[in-house]
């Protein structure tokens, strides 16, 4: 049965087991056992295709992607998409991609290291910010949220295709690197007045607790973003906002 | 009936009509007709109390706030809180506050103007960023999301107590002000190389469309945040991130 272009005539090619597999990919353990992840919406899917992420299958409720054989694309109903989707309000297409082999990181240039960043929206936004500032490598502690979490994929808006994320224990890397290691602390040096290099590792900490004590010992240069509001009361900055402000200071002198 | 400190003995003082009123405050029209808004969680409620927002009532599932008479505080069940709450996972307390009278804005210092910012999370984050950078005034176009939207209140983390938000048509203000007016555009001047003043109005645009054409005509100084990633592909920055980067450039020279 070929692919039909009018929803009324869909002979759905999607089985209950496929829907079950795809919705299981919302969870890390099933992404890891299947080595698959999902992305939703034309824009994100197209970015991943352009970046040569290996496509497993596209499911769409209206025909949007062309040039794929029937074993790579299926027209499905809104109800079927809703069962697969990780979004509260599903889009009109969902792509299943293979998780690419983990890359190693190269000890050069400006690198961001995340010490237990837990919120998927924050990780997605940090990837987008790194992409903007031309940072191509992020090292994530093993307890940082999974980059293939559907909420991270949606928040990156395709930046995942250009920023390499490596999961690894941070401490051995920070202890043996020859690059300068920076971390943000309340009592750090004012970044606006520092002469920042173009190479180094910038460590950003957990949303609630900041940089962990073990990692703090490996930070060679403590930095701070000056605060101009009421020092007693002003809220701390969100970790993604802080990352943007710090990277801007590193880059602005180029 | 007094207030009991063990949930087993709660004689609930909350009626169905109260729950209905409170959950109606999730919507702007009912916030406006009742001149009330809600805030959830000890931290946000305490910040609003400290800032002398006028309390209507606190509902809590365990005793946390003390020193209020019974007509100002009620111990309620988790189920009752769930019916009032705007959160997916309700906290353990909800405060109802009176919307304070609208303040006027003063034409001095650094001011942020928002041209149709629609996402509550973005507005909340922008308030927090303004608070950090000591910006005490925001002018919002009438179609900007309502500052008393529960999602904005949760995202501000109390900054609403320190940053004055005025809703007003932007065009007449921008046309007659003597302050310099800045706006972010792709072809604007590199902010890293500008000599920025300590007074002015910084206009930030809508998430999808940027600054509207009508407002663009009132912008005296077009500015841009330089991008270091792949110029063809990199995603644009989120409006809250862009606001942070721009305010940092204004403030860093102090």
C-alpha cells in the first residue's frame, strides 16, 4: 500500500508496538537501549537531516517531507502522533533518529563544562548560546540531563547539530588539562575587568547548588558576573543567562 | 473554628466558590475584574509580603506562615490546593494578592521596553535580569503577556517586587522621549564597540517577529549582538538572553 496524500484515505502503517517503542524514547533508558531519539516539528527535523543525523523514520500528519521511500516515512493520524509525542500540544511531524556514536573532545579552544545541570530547557538554551558564540564543545558531567531528552532537542532548535556534547566525569579532565579552568562564584573576580583568553574551560554549575565542592577544587580561576541591583535581595541569574554573559565577555574582545 | 495544625483535623474554611474564584485568576480577564493575582510557593509569597504587596489570603497545606488572623490564612487539603493551583505539580502554599495600582514611569535611567513579548517564562526571566542589572522600570506594550500571569509570577522569583512594570502604547512614548532609544536588529551597530550611555530606552521585540515596523521607525540607534557561530545556520538568541547580553554591555562600564 503506497503513501496517500489525503488523511481520509490513510491506511496507517504504524503498529501499536511502534507507537509503544517511540513513546518509550521519552525515557533515557529506552533511548540508550535502542540508541534512538525523537525530534518534533519540521524545523528541528530538517536541521538534523541537514546535519546528516541518521534518520530512522519520519511520522507526519500531513505530507511535508518528500524524497523518502515508504520504509522511511509514514502518514499517520493526529491521534497516533499524540500517542508518540513528548509535547503537550503535538506538532505535525515527529522524526526518529539514530543516536550518533559518542565523539571525543579535543582540548582546544573555548569549552563549556556543565556540572550537574538538570533542567532540559536550560541545557537546550545553553547549546543554543554556545552555537551563537561559536563554541563547538560542551563536556557534561554524567548527572547532567541527557542531550537526547526530547525537551532538550526541542529547546536547542537545531544547535545540537553544530555543538558536540561529550558526557564524562569532569574532575579528571579538569585536573589534567593544560587549559585555564574558570568557574563562577559569588566571590570571584569581576569578569568585566579581566583579560580573558581565547582558550579555556568554563565550568557552569547546578541550578540550585552551583559548582560542587569536588569540582571547585579544580577551578584555577574564580570569576563573577557583577550584580547591579539590590545586593541583599536580587535573585541569582539562571544558569543559561549566566553562561551567555560569560561567553559574551570571552568573545567580545575578538 | 480555629486553625488546626494537623491535617487530619482540618475543618476546611475554603468553599467551592472560593476555589472557583481563585482558579479563575489563571485568566487575565478575571484577574482584572477582581484586581487579584496568585503566587505559589513560600519563597515567592514571602518576597511579595516583604515588598508590601497587599495580601488577600494565604492557603497552605502545612502551616508555614504565622502571625496572620484566621480571615487571612487557611489550612487546606492537597486536593483543594490542586484545584486552585496553576502549576502542574502544585507547591504547598498559594497566596492571593491585590493587584497594586498601576504606577507611572519616570523618564530617567535605563529603561527596558517590550514590544509584544508573549511568552510568560520570557517576561519572568527578563524581570529577573532587569533586577540583577539594577533596572527598575519596564514598559510593556499592551499585547505583551500580563505581568500577573501565574507563570510570570513564578518565573520572576520575586523580582516583580523590585521592578516596576507599566503597560502602555510604546510609540507615543518613544516618539516624544528625550532619552536615546535603542533596538536590536540584524544590521545594527556592534554593541561591543559602542560607547553606550547610562540613560536610555532599550526596546526588545517579539519572540518570532522581532521589533514591529511601526516601532522600528521610532528607534534612533540600531544595535546588534555579534554572532560568532556559523552565520548561515546559528539560531537566533532567545529574547531574554539577548536582553541580558545588551544590559550587560550598558552596565559593564560603570
